């Protein structure tokens, strides 16, 4: 290269760095910009069941993107030791273990953190992670307190970090194909989306790391629940964790290993079904109908079967309205597992999903839509339809070239494609498939459903003031 054409490397780096800083990337983030061949180093924050899936996904993703887990953090000694052993086996390295998040976040060589803690801890810990200058993968729900959802969203927006929500269906081919079918106008204007996802078990009670399985768990426990619950010794001892730190600002209460390990059953820490399953359901609905927030939410239900000291419902239903004039109804029960489904009603057709959350078997049909002999919708058309729609309605199974064949089960939670999407977004500094805005949107629905359930009121969302109201907004 001619001398006049050369550019001093140090001057180039300085100029490039100045440009990136001018674009809003702070010096700490710029120093860790990743190239396509740079190994991404992850920390796992929270070492419970979902963290096991995070490590598993990372191992699978390493076949496509250079990535490894190098640190684990959990308040409970047993949990972090168990996860460290999994990491060592998966990556053939000895991960550093930490009890407190700030200790792990102080490491300069960690590029990003995956959060898999209790529902009520997600938003606060996300703020910690992005303010430490690290990218973040946050499990759902993004938040279950409105003020924390707003604070966490704003912290992410104010940073230059790449944040992915753990709502993996946004990276899966079949939900995306359904979105494209709806956008094409094939089923006309959507007026209603219905989901019913069921199971027949005392969900979230008797976790293996708490008291373990029990024959009583398989029955309808209506008598002497305190005796069989508190008569069984938990693996968690108070001296092996930090109970006050785990509460993370919640009102103090005496140490209870069942609350700690089965937090999804207790309303101070989770809304149970709403946080866990409605978060996925509403997020897919938002993907399909291109809505960002609800207009109103009503929810009801109760504890009808599993009277085992839980506070959150074992059966519930939520009705959500959207500004475009769409009703979304969601239902889950823990007492009967008959044929879970999702159904999207359009004026000109219907899309049905066979199976529970994550199932990839969708069909699209003109059944239920306006008929050719009624083009102007001047009046009702009464049809005597069989159980299966007539051939003229043209029902067909949605197929995606290059994707696995559709089925009523679908992929499991360890979706490597969703994780790879985040890792590649980190490399390119572009937004991933499930952004913080998507997380904020599903959090609004879940928070409103929980508040409606406990208050018995229909609640309304004010998108301008970002407040939940118990009355309609005056125009």
C-alpha cells in the first residue's frame, strides 16, 4: 500500500470510536463490540429450572455462534452449584460462581446476562444488567408491577444494550406465518382471538428442589393441606440463601421455603397463570394483530380444585379488548386437559391452532366467513354446517418450507433459534425479534388481568399517561 494511502490504525480506531460514541453507544459498550468471530461470554443470573434451559440453549447455539457461559449467580448455594456443574459439563470450563448479582456484573469480560429468576425480580434485575453495560435476555413476564415495567423499559431505552425477551414464539416459523396470513387479508378483519390452554395437575406445587413429588399431589387436596405441605422437609434451608435479598423490596415475611421455591402460587410474587401463560398468549396475539397495548381487561376465576394453600387461581379467564375493535379471550384450567387450542376469527375466514402454548399445527379456512353469495354483508346467512367444514371452505394446514413439519406439540421452551437471534443481534447491534417494547406490551396485559382478578373490576389502559384506570378514558 502506498504511504499516502495508509491510515494510522490508532487514528482509525479513535475516529471510529468517536463516531460510535456520537451515535449513542457509551465507551464501556463500545469497548466490547463483538465481531462475527468473537466469542460471546454469558453470565446466568438465577439458577433454577429455567436456567437449566438457558444453559442447554447456549450449548446448542454454540454450534452456530461462538458463545459460552462463564459465570452463574444465585442466592441459593445448592442452585448455583448445580448450575455450575451443568456449565462445566456443557462447555468444559470451570465457571465462576456468585451469590450476588453485583459481584457478577462487575466482571468486565462478561458480554451479556440471561435472567431466569422469580417473576417479580425480572424488571429490577434487567435494570441492573443494562446499567452495568451488558446485553440482556429476560425471561417472561418482563414485569408484574407497572411502575417496574416502565422503569425497566426506560432503562433499556436509555442504554445501548441489546435486550431480548424470553417470548420465543416471535422467532418461530409458524406463528410468523400466521401473522403473514392475517396481514395478507386472507381471513379479512380479525374480530376475535380465543385461546384455551389447559393441564390437569397441581401446577407449580411440589417442585423437585423443594419437597419433591408426593402421592397427595396427584389428588384433589382439600383436607389437611398444611400437614402434608409443611410436614415435608424442603431442601432449602434459610442459612443457605439470603431471604431478605430474595424478597427484593417486597414486604417482609418470615422465611418460607415453599414461597421461595414455589413463588408462582403466591400473589405477592407472581400472578401465576397470568404471568406464566398469558404472557406468551398475549404476546402472540400482539404479533398477529399488530397491536401494542390493550384498551380494557377483565378477569375472573378462582381456586376450585387445588386447595393446597396457593393464593393464585387454578382456573381463570381474561377478556381483553383492543383499539382496532378486537376481543381476545384467554382461559386456563388446572383440572382438565381436554384439547387446548387457539382460534383466530376473521370476517372472511378462520385460523385454528391445535394444541397448547407453542403448538405449531395451524389450519386456515374460509369456514365462518362471509359467503360469495352475500358480498355486501346485508344480512345474516344461516348455514347448517357439519362438525368438519365443507370442502368448499378450503381448509388447509399451514406449511412453512424449510421448517419442521407442524404438530400439536411444537418445539419445547429451549428454542435455540430465539437465542441465536439475540446473539446475532448482539454482534450486529440491531434489535432482536422480541424487543423490550414487546415485553412491555405483554406485561401490561398480565398486570391488568391480575389486578382485575383481585379487584373484580374491568380496567382500562391510558396509553398517554401509561396508567391503569377503573373507568373509560374521556375523549
